[in-house]
C-alpha cells in the first residue's frame, strides 16, 4: 500500500492555519501563539509531514552557527535553557551546536575551540574569577549561569538576590514563623555544620554565582524579620540537584525541628525536597510551605505542584543569543551584563 | 584574602580516594561505583578544584569527536540519553557535539554534515522509511530511538513489544480488570476516536517506532486476557510528552469509565497522567495503577513514585557509542541491530 506523502497544504488545512504559518513552525521563525505552534507541531507529527528537502538544504547552506556549552543535562534547568537558545538561534537564522563540558570551564573553552561555531554561550554555575585568559579567544563568548567573566565578556544574570529575598519574605507574609533554606554553598559551613563567619560575610556581598546570591537574598529577608540566621535550618547542597535536595531534606527531617517554610535554591533541589517530605508523610503546604527557583516545566507536574520564582528564562536565553549575534556581527562596545525580571508563580506547595 | 587553589591531592584526601580516581572522574574514564563518582564530583565542587589546564589541552588536542543529534530536550528521556552518550564517549577518549534538530530527520543529517564530527548517533522517534539516501553520507551513522534505517546503518533498539506486553500483563496479574493505555499513535484512530482496522493491523506487525511497538505489546497482552481492545481506554498522544499525557488523562477522566490500570507509552506521558489523576483526587495506586516506560530519573521523584519499565538506557547509549566508534575505526561488516534487555522497577504507583 502506497501512502501519499503529506504536503504543507495538508498540514495547514488540518491545523486550520496558513501554509506560511506551517513554514514558520518548521523553520522556527515568526511570531505566533504558543498554542498555535503546538497545534501545528502535533499536526506535522500526526500526518508525518516532512518538509521539502532541497529547501531545507538550501537554508542550512547559508546559516551560521552558534555554540552553547552546558555543564550537565540531568537537572531540569539546562534542557529548558537549551531549548530556548535553539529556538531563538533558529529565529535569527543561525544553527546551533551544543557541548556538554562536565565540571571544568577550561574544558568548555577547549571544546569550543575544536568545534567550528561563530561564537559561544557558556553556561556555568561555578565562579570564573581569575580565569580571564580563558575568555581571550578568537570567537566571541557570552556567559550565562550568573557568573561574571571578570568584565571581559558579556553576561546574562537572573535577579538572584532580589527574587530570593522576595520569595523568603513572601513565606513570612503567608503565615511562616521560621523559614529555612536548602541549597547554600557548602563553603559557608565548617565541619560541625556551623557557619564560618568570614565566609558568611563574603556571601553577604556576593555579586555572582547563583547559589551565593540566592543565599544572600534569603539571609537579607531573614534579617528583616528579626530571625537569627540558623545553620540548623539553612542547609548546604554539594550540588544543586534533586538528589542533594532529597538528601538534605532527609537530614533535616531526621534531626527534627523542621521549619514551616523552605526556600530552595532551585527547582531541582525543591523537587528532591518535596519527594522526601511526601515520603515521610509531612504535608505540603499544611506543615511546610515550599518555594523553588527557575519555574521549570517539572514544577507544574509535581504533586503538589511547586510554587516557584520565574526568573524569565526565556528572556535570559533570548538575550544571550542576541548579545552573541551582535558580537559576531561586529559589536565592539564594552562588555555588558543584563539582568532579567522575575515573578512568583503560585501553585500548590504554598498557601 | 588569597585562597590557595585546591590540588588533586586535596580532593583525593577529602574524598578518601586516590589521586588516580580523581583524575578518572575529571576525565570521565575508569570504572568505579556510582557513589564514588558522585562523592568525588561533590568534593571537586566543594573545593572548587580546577584540573591542570595544559594537561586538559593536551588531552583535547588528540581526541576525536562524536556527534549526537536529538529531536528535543524538553522531555526526560533525551537529556538522560545524552548524559550517558557523553560519559561513554569520554571513557573511550572521544569528544562529543550535540545537535538539536527539531522535527525533521533530513535537517539532522544536514546539521551533521556541517559539524565536523567523525560520526553521528541520530536519535529519532519518527519512521525513516524511504529515507535511505539520508544515510548515505561520508561519515558513519548509528540510529537510536527504535527506528530502523532501512537496513543501511547500525541501530540500537529497546525491547518495546516484549516489555510493554510484560507491563500490561503485570497489571492484570496484580488485580487490574481493565487495563488502558495512553500514548498510542494518532494514526490508529479515525475522527470519531475509533480504531481504523487497517492501521490496527499494520501496528500489530510493527517492528520499528517505539509508540507503535509499545502499543503492539499492550494489545498482545490485552488479547491474552480475553479483553477486547477498547478505543475508549486506549488513547492516542499527538506527542509523547507530559503535556499530552496530562491532556489525554483529563479527557479520560471527563468521559468517565476510568480503567483500574494504565500502561503509559513512556515516563513523560505517565508524569502528565499522574499529575491529572492527583489533581482530580483519583488515588494512585488504590483507584488506578500506573506504569511508565524508560525509568527516567523523574520516575523516582514523582509522588507517588512511578513504577516503570527500565529498558537499560545506559546499555542502549553504550552500544550506540561502541557501534559508532567501531565504524569510525574501520568496521565494514553489514549493519546490525542490537536490542537491550528490560526489567520492571516497582515503585509506589502500583500495588
């Protein structure tokens, strides 16, 4: 049996849109409602529509290539960020290569040198202090991940301090008497789990590294509510992962004295925390209210669904792409740092 | 204040391992327990240890490069697969580039042509029938994603039919009287939601496309239990995503007549289904037992945690890497298809 191959007109008719809209979806260009984009994508899959090959080849022959280097993929933020970067690159007519560099920023730059892209976005959540020479490459670099490239390259930042202070204050304003945090930097703590005063002082002035800035915002709000900073309810995370969130929440539960509010350094941590609380029959939000950070897609699918700071990751990715393309196209102004706006998306993990 | 930079010996001492083990973790080589690897990685981050730069550069100068092309990143399987591919590539001394090709396999091949890797793993969940010429490139290709390259390239497969029949039978054996499925191919259904007999017949002989093979396994087990195939409890998914799982479960709940067992085409679908069931106060596993497929990390973090078929994704990725490297190094035997083994990981969504 020979199946007739679906045409762009078939897709357009079934999805109830114009052929131009279908073409825009295929090429990742144009402005349309998210709902329309998804309906067209689903129709493309239902009809197994394949765009004309030579048109695609022609298009790909003329595009340039961006690169994005990511430390890991197994936590929810990175895949979301890469999806956005891919979409905005395509919208601007650029291809994209992705590199998974592991723990080491130097290897990110080395990998970048070997892959022939016109410029790179490097996502890093570890400090790049003293690493200036890594950024003196013959291709432009934009930093994402809330670290500064010692003023030598463009960077995008999230409003980490403000948003974390807001989330913590929000918990106090919504009935919490003791608000804890999970996901502080391990460097803040000595071996008995107490704060190291010098490190605490350093973090209270942090202007980069998201874990440090998020702790800083948390600590500011705690101080405003005349609650002492308490290392028994503000816990470190060796990595900002679901696994660590779960492990630290287990420790907190074992130890007793659970706070009635928990601000988590990111959604990954919060997902692990919710999992541990659920397993121990601790009710969220009745016994403990929980807020995450990143507003990843997983926040919606948790049970209870997770209230989370939305740092506008889409704008974050869009700016990184725009800044990089501007450099590739010749912008030689001094490096700039752009910071997104935030909002709190209330779901079921808070009252 | 000048902080002394951490050395490999500092990391080894604190993590309680040898310097060689630390080196193996940094370079992604060597065999060790997962727990050891994680402890070393956490210590590296705690101490902010950065491996010696020139050693890294030297290493990267001599490695070759694999490519992996992925259709999307916003569902849980793909990031996990890429993490495994990256680890096994590194273990074999190869670098890795990742390409996000969107919906169209031809664009995957076009992207691959432009990025100078020594060979490509292409993950595709849409059929590649009639697309043979796409695979006649001057670099080797290995297909992942349970589609066959018309016998022209190596492929890795999951045991889709057997594992899906097993999961469905397991539900019947554990108290379910009616087992439904979410995530069948939309092509099976006419506009009133009834099965199209010709399409049903085609799928009952499917040897590629994971959604088709998983439906085939489900239907086999249903037939063995003398239950008629019922289109009111076997629902399509336009895409195998959390969003579609949620949407289809909402339809099923609205319509009434919820089955007491649900086999989901993958974990993404199952996560959406659990979210919808939770929201409607339908108890899992008391009212409905749910099984997913892929055993992604998210399965563990759901509430209730998701019982899922583990198709050994790690082996799946390892084989793809090994087969590709063998081709790069000169293997010119006829193409082969390798299929992984499976197990069922029981968690809280089943009784």
